[in-house]
């Protein structure tokens, strides 16, 4: 029997609201006072008719009750997947409960459309999806709000982000210094053998040494900077490790390199870092000591002019053939003495009176004679000869019979020399007839009378010089000239062998014949001075003051005298002909730079030691690549006093410096020579912005890359 209809029903307001609380899943560090979602049904109706199907309660309105930020504890939100799983699980509970109530409700009215139940179920599902999205939005909003509050409190906070590129930017400086020191050694090697550079010779003479000194100083300063970078990385790694390191290491890096040995010696003997830092500090002393090599290396720079072949110029070359030799009667010894004061010593070759030549004696070089016009500094190349001239002088009693027996002079020469003394009171010279020659050499003897060399002027005891001419060779000779612009002022200033010829045409008989033409034996030649009170110009190279003959310079000076006479004799007797010589001009845009032995030694020593120091620095600095802890903030604290004071003032160790406002520097660092660790404070672990602290190792933890710190 169907139940009777009820004419009325009573609506009873419900004081109890059907609510479902969805607890958000969080991690272990933040589980209390989280927002809840309240689903309520107000004024639920209870029908008295048991056959009446109660309507499905209206879809509850989800409200997120979020407490103010000041009342919330800043906690970390767990992973997104855990939040979604927790919400979906609660959503399924709500759906199941509503469906069960709809089927088992005793007031269900038959015939009621059940489609409403499906609609309500779909609404519940939509509630779950929308609620989940609202929850994520709320979570992101809370994170943004917390970060905004942190930035408002610490507006200068920055994110610590260390990448491979940022590390390479710092370590790359050390690698650059290593390459620069290697190039320094390479430049030293090239300059030892001669380095061609496209710069004016005058500029090299003026600034060559300065450039080398600056190069040595620059590489030295950069090497010390590279050592500082690597040392700061190592100390930063020690200060950020779990057990920490001494704060006094910061003072070590903030001291000047030359004072670091003194700094470590003033630390306490119980200091945890004194032993290591004191040993390492000597590397900086070694680096600073290399600065002393800079001025020494700069003084070792020399340069030479670059010469290149240009057009040809007319010249005169000589052929030493006995068949074609003849006496032209000019020049003479008298004319040679007249122009001797205008002769450059280098024009005769390598004279021992001016240079350090071979031990065999002076090298006389006879080259082509100019028959045209050249510019100042130009050089011509043509055929010529070279020979060695070696003289030995001694005081000999020419009146003694032993002089004849030794072959120094003949009896006729002895008589002629004695007569020369009685006929003149001026200085004179005489070549004796006792000349010996072989195929390889020519030996001639001469004496100088009226000279204060052998214990004053004595008639019999006079300086006698034996000269040997040997080593004759044909060669290609470079003859250089100077001029003031007029042809009459062109003067030979230098004669250099370019190459020796494999075939020798000049012979000893030809040399003896030309010498006999200009300087006959047993003939007296007065050595009259061109200037009153001075020596004859042919004897200038035997004196240090051009007034008196120096016995120590006599042998070398006689070699120069013989070279001048030989040159005049070749011009007088050798067959000559016109020819064309290659002209070599001096380049004004190129210079060959050399280093002397001490200059090369300075560059090699500085470069090698600096390569060693920079290589060690690069190896040590590479540790940063393998460090999981960001070292950048610690490096700033270690090397920059401003950052150090900023962190130190917030540390509890600042009280140790109370009353030290007038103390010595080492007293301050001894007071703070304690083991500390640079890292993130434990108090800010759950805050969006961390705080960099210098504390006891147990009170801080390692910083995290990608996190903001103040």
C-alpha cells in the first residue's frame, strides 16, 4: 500500500553543516596551520514523508580560508604531485558519500529523475579539477608573496648562480697569464737569434729597452694576480667546507703580496692556518723578486739596421796580378799620413786597436772603391780581399851584433839606422831590408827612432816591431759610406766581409811588391806631426791621448799603421778597372732586434719561473669546476674588505674586537683567528631569501646554487 500523502511538512533548520575538510599534503617541515576547504550545506530540509526522495544538496561552495601572512609560518610546500593526489583522494570521498546518500535516503520519492544525480556527480568532478587549479594558484601566490616580503626586507639580495661560464671567466684569467708567460719565453728565444720587426731603427733605439721592461713587469704583475685568484678559490673552498677554516686566512689574502710572510709570522703559534700560509707566502716573495730582472733585461736590447739590395752603382775593383802590376807613384806614405786622421778604423776592417778581434791579429779588408754617388748610410758590394796582420814589438839594441844574427836587420840596415839618428832629431820610422816571405806569409821588420818608449831616447835601443801578413783570401766586401750630401764628403766608414770566395787570386808576392813600391826598405820616413804637440796621424792608434805613444797599445797600433800602408799600396800598384757594384740601402721601416747574453738570461729566468707559478695556479683554480658549493660569495668575502666587514659585523665574533681601535694590525687578526664557516644561516633555511653568515661550522650549512641570498 502506498504511503498516504502528507498535507504539510516541517522544515527544521540544521545547526550542523555537512562539511568536508580537505587537508593539503605537505612535507614534514610544514604540517600545521594550513588552509582548509569548507564545503557546507545551509538550511538542510528534512521531510517527514519516508517515500519522498530528498533532493540532492546543492553543490557546496569551496572557500579557501587563508590566514594573513603575519600569522602563517613560512614553511616549504611539498611537491606538486603529492598535493594533487591528496586533493583527488578527498574528492572521491565526497563523491562517494553524496551518491550513497542519494540512493539510501529513506525520503527518496519514486519516479524522481536520476539524471540529476549524474549531473551532481559531474559537478563534483569539476569541483575537484577547479579546486586543484585554485590550490596551485594559491600556493604560487603564497610563494610570490613570501618572496616579495623578503625582497622588501632585503632589497639588495641577489641570486647566487654559478655556471660553467661564470667560473671560466674567473679561471680564464689564470690560463691567459700562462699563455702570456709562454709567449714571453718565445719572444726571448726569437730575440736571441734576431727578431725582425717593422719599426724604425731610431724608435727601437729610443724605446726598445722600455718595451722589454714593461713586458717583464706586466707578465709579473699578472702572474701575481693569477696566484691571488687561485689562492682565494682554495681558501674559499676551505671556509665553505663542513669543518670550516681559520678567519685569519681572509687577512692573508687582503695583505699585499710582499707583506704576507710578515703577516703569517705574526700569527699565533697555535693558529690553525699559520703553518700552511707561511710556506705558501714564499711563492709571492719569489714572484715579487722577479721584478728586479726587468731593468736588467731592458739593458740587453740591441738592434741593427736592415739592409736591402737596390740599384747598381759605379765602382772600381782591383786585380792582384803580378803581370799587370805597375807603380803609379801615388799615393805615398806622406799623403797617406796626411789623410790618416780622416780614416775610420772600421774602414780598414777589424782592427785590434778599436775592437776585440781574433787572437791572430787584426783583419785587414780591402774592398771596391766608389766611383759614383751614394746616400749617407748606403753600402756597395763588390770584389775585394782580406788578410791577417799581426805585429809584435820589443826594445832591441840595434847596435848589438845579436840583432844581425837574429835576422832583424842586415849590417847595411844597421849602418843606415845609425846615420839616421845623427841626421835628424825628429821621430822617424824605417823598414828594414831583412824581409822574409813564403807562399803563406810575409814577415817585415820596422823600427821607430827618437821615441820615449825604451827608457827614453837612446841611439841604439829602439822599439822594433815584427809584422806577419798571412791568411790572404778573396771575398765579397760590403763597403759602407757616410756623406753630408755632397760627393766630396763621401767617406768610407765600414768594411765587412759578406762572403769568402772559394778561389784566391791574391798572392804573397803581389803583396810584397805593392809594399815595396810605397814603402822601400832602408828608407827613413819622418813622422812629422800635423798639429804641434801631437803625434803623427799614422801613430794615433798607438796612443791614448794622441800626444805620446803608449807601450801597451804599440803592437795593435802598428797593425793599423801597416793596414793603412797596405791599402795605399794596393791603390798605387794593383790593376784597376771600372765595374758595377750592387748598392744596399738601409731600411727605415725595418729593424732587427737582438738580446745580449744577460738580456736573454733575464727573460728566460723570469718567464720560466712565472710559467711554473701560473701553471700551479691554474691547476689549483680548476678545483672550482668540481665544487658543488658556490664559492663566489666566499671569494668576495675573502678578497674584498668591504664584503668581509659586512659579513663580519653580523657575526658573533665582532665582539672580539672591542677595545682594539688603537691596536696593531696583527693584534686584530690574532683576536679573530678562529675556525669559522661561510654559508647559509640555519635560521633562514625555510625563508625565500637566505642569509650569508660567517659562524661556527655547526651553525651554518652550505649555500645552494640558484637561491637568493642577502
